């Protein structure tokens, strides 16, 4: 039986300084990979990870971040596109800027990041792309037309990429978390929390680490034949969407 540890891979997680992104970075660090995360400030990433500054709405900023990561760890072999924002408002009150900013960060930002990562993956004929969507992307949510549009768009990216790059050993999948126990949900009013919990068959919020382990599985050799999939981590909230 081969007991040798797998070679550490160059892993990049966008928006990895807090919340789900940070938990994902910590999981890859724990597994022995060479992990880099982006944050707007270039600070605040988890212990054991390289933190680089990047603004994913700015191509030049992303180019510089990729150059820094590749110099330290080699070409990116696992990309987790996690960075995202919200700007909630009912559609009737939502202005163009609110819609455009959320889509530019969450959807176009993922496109920019993936485009930079796949060149190295194609040369190596191996790669893992995981796009972090949301239950909201497929289930919908009042006040989140911009966010839902941006997150459902990631499914189209992953499935088109699978058709373009599937024969080159590169997989592209989507993870759609539900309500996660982060600082954001901690700040919700108790009454609203109760309403959310009633809608979740599992009757609890997920821990960020539960999302992280699913991402790590999709990035593993064991998931080599999974591509173009949408994996919900939502306690049954969005079943079938």
C-alpha cells in the first residue's frame, strides 16, 4: 500500500481572510497544501497561508496577486473563487449601481480569476476550480435580485468550463452553501434567525468548516470524475433547486 503523502499543491482562495473563505483556507493548510488567500488589504489571512492584496474587480490588481502567488508557490493548481459582496434592496428600489457592483464582484470577478488560473492548469493538464455560490442563487430571496443573479451565473461558468476543459484533467464545480454560522448570521435578530431555522430541515446553521470540507473533497483526486456539479451544503433548505 502506498503511504506516501500527496505532494502539496498551490491553492488560491479569493476572499480568504474571513468567514467561509477563511475556513476553506484553514482546511487546505491542515491538509498540507501551499495556500494563498486574497484580501483587499493584503492582510488578515489565516495562519500558515500567504495573504496577498487583490481587488477582483481590477484586472491589473489580480495579475499582480497571481504573480506573487506563483512566485511563492508555483502555478495555481486549485482555485476557490469565494470573494463576494451583498447589497440587498427590493428590486423596485435597487439602482443600477447596486446591481452592477454586485455582479461585477461576484460574477465577473470570478470570471477574471478563473481566466488567470486556467492557463497554468492547461499546461499541467490538471486543475480544480471550485466556485462558491449560494442557496440563494437557485432558491431566490427577496431583496437579493443582484446577489441571486450573480451567484446563479456561476453555475453557467462552471458547466461551460467543464465542456471546454473537461478533457484536460480540469474539473469545475459549484458549492452552494445555505445559512452558515458566521459573524453575519450572528448579528441577525433572534426572530429572523428563528424564521430561517424553521425553513431548514436540519434545524441548524452550518459551521464554516462543513463547507470547507466539501470544497476540499471536490479539489481532491477522489473527485476527479465530478465536474459541472452543484453541491448544496444547506441542510436541505434548497432541495432540488
